[in-house]
C-alpha cells in the first residue's frame, strides 16, 4: 500500500478546483478520471475515492491540519497528509510531505472528534439546524449515516428489459448485484463499477437512481393511458421512471425552467425508448394556466436543500448556506400553490423532496392544505425516509388527492 505521485498530484489539483474555484465535485472527478489513459481501475478508484473522502471530511481534516480557507497548495498537501496518516499509508519522502507529524495528527484527531460538528465535518449552522428540526438523537444518527459513501443503485428500464435479464447481463460482465425487497426495479451493486461504459447502459436497459428516489414515481400511482405532468423534471430520472410505469401509453408532460435540462432529458429518453414524453419550458405563467385541471397525476419534485443526499453530494455541505434554505422554502410554497392547479378533480398529486427537514416537508404540506387552493385537496399518505433507517438517500413524499 503506497502512494503514487501522479495520482496524488491529480487529487491535489482536483481539490484545488473544488475548494478554491467553486467547481462541483462530480464534474471535477469525471475530468480527473480522463487525465491518463494508462491508469487502471485501481488507479481511477484511488483518485475518485480520495477526492470524495477529503471533500466529505474537509472541516475535520482542515482542523486537524490547522489550516484555514482559502486553502493554498501547501494547505491542501497538509490536509492530504492528514488523510494519508488516518488511512494508514506510509508517508513517502516527497518534499511536500516532509515533516508530517504523524503522532500529532492522530492526537488532534482523537481530541477534535469529541465535537460533533467537527467529527461529522459539517458547518456549525447545519448542526444547529439539524438538532432544531430533528432533535439531538435523530440528527446525530442521521448525519453520521449521511457521511457514509452512497451505494450505486440501478433502476431497470422495464420498457426494454426485466430485472432478472438485466441482472444476468451484468453478471456476464462481472458486475454482481443484489435485489431489494419491495423495490421491483432496483439492483444494488455489490462493488462500485463504471456502469456507464457498458453496452447495457448504452442500450437503455437501466438508469442509475437511488433506491429511495425510485419510490417517488411509484407513490404517484400512475396507470398506462393517463395524462401525467412532472412539473420539475430536471434531467428526468423520475420522468423516465414514470414513462416505464405508464408502459409508454398516455401522455407524460415534462416541465422545467431550464431548456438545457430538458435537452439532457430528451437524450436520455431516446436511449430509454421512452416516447410518450412531451417537453415544456416554463417560460411564463401561461404554460401552467393552459394545463389547469387537466392532469390525472402531477409530480412536484420540489427544489430543496438536498440535506437528504449529502452522502451522494458531499460538497453540498460546503456550498449550502442558511439563506438558501430560507429562500427555497418560499419557492416550495409557491410551486405547491401554482402547480397543484394542474390536477383535475379526482386526480392525485405527489410533493417530494430529497430533504430530511420537516420545515421543507410535513410543514410545507400542512401550510398548503390550510390555503385556499389547498382546501380543495385531501391528504392521503406520506413517507418520511431517513438515510440512517434505510441505508439509502433521505427523502420525503406526500400524496394528496383533489376533491371531486
């Protein structure tokens, strides 16, 4: 077990881009992995996992290393040396790692780990908010679970194959998977693999989608032949799931504020063989008004803090600000008020977020049902899913029905 200079240099460059240039970790990692064609799978695995680990534990490593933002390259090397010591790597005699104080690092780690916000490597405001909304006990277990790396979950595209066939195809590629109870389309990878390079992916046999995210479309209770509207479609993970549940029959309208996201969705839909999707950019209030009371089912996958998916997006811990959460709650209330009008009498609506905060979830629904528009809806059911209980992403979803 030794450190290789070219892999570590790439890691340091990548951390600089994430911490100092505001780039997103997933984009930086994707770029880093293309840097050297000679790298084998273990080299790429080292680069990806090390970048994500240091992003995930940024505060803890910075405090142990006694460095503060903005991090210059010496600071990044000191944080890297903390990672290496705590991971048990022998420190090589490189100039940048000279004089690494191994005993001091271990001592500071033990001492600083007594404070939860440092141990779990989150900003103080996030720790305070978590305690306020979920209580000390639930928050402590939840933030610990959110610091575990996310598993890779596939959703079988049932328009093109069955889960059993997909599982057999992947097994032939030495990609071993497990099924999940009560999740008819999900497959969990036993070990991480770059599934995007497989022919099975290129042929549209699956999408990568968290297990709990796969519950959202199913919760909407769609049937083939319905008119269904996904109001915040984005790049369309849940839209594509809805298309497969509808068996390509009926009308599925994917809406978003951003044309670039819908273009991405079109490409994915083509690969998936999903051809009952219409695309609408929300460029004015007319788009919503034209659909008033016309849909059997409406999905509002609302913009949110993303505090349920930190294991998947660890850099969000550092990009998120308290003001953003305050503002996003106003947006959530507005989209509920506006997009709920699309549901026809007797139709159903699902409001979903990838947040674990009651103020973005149950409280939004409670507030909506008390409004003039909300009074025409009945509360049917809800799911509150924590990462600490499920092992997957944190989610919330509420099912409402419009009175006839």
